[in-house]
């Protein structure tokens, strides 16, 4: 299956979380390697959108809020660097809409091996 192209990617998730340095579980340094910074959150949003347009989503768990999916693939940064990532999405139980949860460096799991 694919994540729908109208899935919600909240701006705040990019500008207040992924692109900001965090002492724990920081992703900003990883994303900066491809040129994604606080100054260009729209570029990251476009890259995430391109990822879901080109890669399949795999169901990855269920909780009281909905069904989680992961999308593994590459995003191309504004400097041309490619990052291999995992994007996590949720299909909300309450309204069945898809929402972006997070993006992280890809790590092959034992489930996939």
C-alpha cells in the first residue's frame, strides 16, 4: 500500500522537532548532512512527500490511536546528498486520515532480514 498524497505533514513536526537540535534522539544533524535546516522546512516536506509517492508503506503496529506504517527509502537533500530514512505514519483511528509521525535514519530490522 502507499500513504495517500493528501496525508498530513504538520509544519510544527518539522520546524519544532526534526530540524531543531535535541540533546536526546536528535535528527537535525542527520538531516543537515543533506542540507535540510530550520531555514528550509518546505524542502524537507517536499522530500518526504516524494518518498511516500515512490515507496510502499508497511504496517508496523497498532495502538489505541490507530495503525502505524513505515516507509523506507531515500530522500534527496537540497545539496544533492541522499539520506536513507524510515518515515513513520499513523492512520488515525478516529477519522482514518494519515498523519506523519517522524523521520529517522534507516536501520535494517530483524523483521526485514
